[in-house]
C-alpha cells in the first residue's frame, strides 16, 4: 500500500496567547502558555496518519525532556517512527509562538533538526507509489538527497519550502509538487503578488520549473489555487471560526500527500486538503489539532 514518507522537523511548540502581537521593543502580557507537539515534519506526518494513510517519519530529537514528550506523542499517532533518532547533547527543536486573534508569529530554534543529513535518510524504505514530503526546517542538502532517492524509486515528491528560502535549481527539478502560501510565493519569486486569484495563478506558473510540475498556493480563508499541467485549479475558501492557525498549512500538506498516495485526482485532493485545514484552524495547537478522516468526510458531505 502506498505510504507518505516525511523527512522533516519535530519541535516542541511553546505557545503564548495574547490580545495582540507585540511591536518591536515592546512587552505584552500573555493570557495563557501551553506546550504542543509541533514541527512541520511531525505535523505533516500526523495529518497524513490521522487521515488513514500509512506514514513514516524520518527526523531527529534531543534526549531532553521535550524529546521524551514528543517521542511519546508520536508513538500514539500511528506513525512509523523507526527512523526518528535521538541525539545526545543537542536540544530538541523548539518553536516560540505568539497567537493573537487566531494569527501567529513564530521563531524556530532548529536544535536536533539541524543534524538531519543524507545519512539520516539513506536507510528509509521508499516504494514507487509512495509520496515523499519535506520542508525547509531541515538542511536543504538532506532534502535533495531524499528527493533524489525518491526520483530513483519512481515516487512522487512534494516540497513545502517553508520557512521561505530560495529553492536551489537542483532541488526544484526534483519536485513534482510544490506547496506554498501567499507570503512564501512572493518571497520565492522576489516580488509582490496582488492578492487576487489570477495574479496568484500567474505567479504560481512562474514558480514552476518543469512542465510536469504542480505549484499549489494556499490562501487561508481564501481557499487554494494550483498551476498544473492540466490547467489551473481554484478551490473556494471555507468560512469557519478560526481559533489558532498554527499548523494549518502543515495539515493541508499532510492531507494532500495522503490523498495523492491514495491516487486521488489533483482537484479532489486539493478540495479534501482544504477541508482538513479548515477543521484544523478551529482547534488550538499544531500536532494535536489534525483532524480524522471521518471529520473531513463529514464536512465535505455537508457541501456536496
């Protein structure tokens, strides 16, 4: 059976809730402080696994208390963690997050994530019908080595270049699907993109480096658009009461990967992933907020 194979980060999210985000040099009071399992790699793996897709995570944790807590969390998420290694004398990755009015700002300390190298992914099993997923919270040479293995095996490769940084041409050519949000799209192109469907689709098309490549742009409440070989795809947004947008993009990526592993048509996969993300933002935290398949199916059935 096809699997989602994720090489990426695991972080402990330290989340402070406040009435508003502080300005530079300003201190604001938090109304709440909580600790949630997170990291883009772990979030995406949890999302795919909760939606019923066999999922393997290749990552690194420290041997500290955060690492212990995260290992315990992942062990209960139906994820193959055989390739999650513990690294001594290095802290577990940590994200400092401020949530205000459902929006967030995030600062990430990589910790053990920075030690992910080509050797880390060399023994990960990859089959031709798998979907490989990675993001920019582990070193880029590791992602390139991972995707090269995927290409050699005939697998599908999905890159989420976030936090936004230039994508090396060698890596870009190894990507079947690239998923970004509006901010990341503008950063990768080095230009402002008008917040309208057609300019965003045109920008997404410019980001494509291969005729066969798909570039997906998530628009939050505005939905999703994709520039694809078969033509543009537009998925409308969903009106929901957002509680915390942390992890919503990761939920989308994990759900999209799970759908592609199940051989769903792209347009259907995008609608499904958009619905999953709409459920995610209605709950606090990242990893724990990922929905189950029955919840997504129920939401989609309401709009059938």
